[in-house]
């Protein structure tokens, strides 16, 4: 083990973990190599497309730009944590019902961004949705369906929290 390796401790999808990382590895590299979590994907490598989105302390971050060593002491949520019992999260269910994806490559980033949006705004309008998701790119062009899925997810989330 190289002397530059750092041990970090953080909460990953609700579970306390400790892992050795190289100081130059980004979050995506660490999640894939150390935990076999492949939902966050490096696509552009410049933080411009949203495919690498993870939630760190509730905030969406670009996992391709954020260094893994900075996760020490944080809470990290990846798309893999959203259906731990096999029951889909309302956001995931809404994306399926609205056909808000084609190839699916960008979908985990959109789902996590939607989760973060709905934590801030329980009933976003089209402009708020487009603004919040503006850092995520869908090369298949499923944008109208994605906006519809966010609206449906908001309704599903409200219904789930009231009953």
C-alpha cells in the first residue's frame, strides 16, 4: 500500500464504511472499484452531464470531479440505495411510468437530482424542474418525459407521505 493512500470513513447508503483511497481518485472511481456501485457513471469527465451525480450530505455533486478523500465524515447516497427492499422509490416508479428514459445511461443522475429537488420543493413547476435539472444531459432527448416524471414523482411522494 502506497504511503499516499488515505483511509476515509463515511456513511454510504445508510451504512458506515471505511475505505482506503488514492488521493487522486474521484468518487465514481472509488464507488466502482471499492463498492461495485455502478449507478454513478463517468461520461464527460468535466461535471457537465450529470451522469456521475451522487448526493453528499443531501446535495447533488458531480462524482467525476469530487475527490473521494473529501467524503471523509459525510453521508453519501447513490441511486442503488433507493429500492433496498425491492419496492421502487416514487421517483424511480414515476420515471418508469412516464417512459422518462431511453437508453438509461443518464437516468441515475436524473433520479438523484429529482430526489434532491423534491426535498427542497414538494410541488415544482416546469420552470423549476428545468432549472434544477439543467446540469443533466439526456442524449436520447427524453426531456418532456423527464419533466412529466418529476411532476408525477412529486404527486407520488405527497401521496406516500400523507397516507
